[in-house]
């Protein structure tokens, strides 16, 4: 389970970084939006496999 949580944390951080990048570079949004949406789908898939998660863990990641 710890490995899954670490994967979630890494993917969540990449997702947040991608969102920040798109906000700062709107002219490149078309190029990077599909990648960010793929990260979001991965996040949701990982979350479905982790039981008993809190809203805090979903938004900020898990302590490992």
C-alpha cells in the first residue's frame, strides 16, 4: 500500500505542477492539457485502489 501511496503523491505533484504551468503559459495550454488530464485520470485510478482516505490526503498526498 505504501508504494501505491508514493505513486499517488508523485502523480499528484506532477498534476499540480502541470496545472501551475498551464496557468502561467496559457498560450501552450492546448499542448499540455491532454497530459494534465491523463495525470488526473491516473490519480483517480490510484485513489480507487486506496481505501479509507481523507479529504486532506486526497488534496495534499499521503504521509509515507
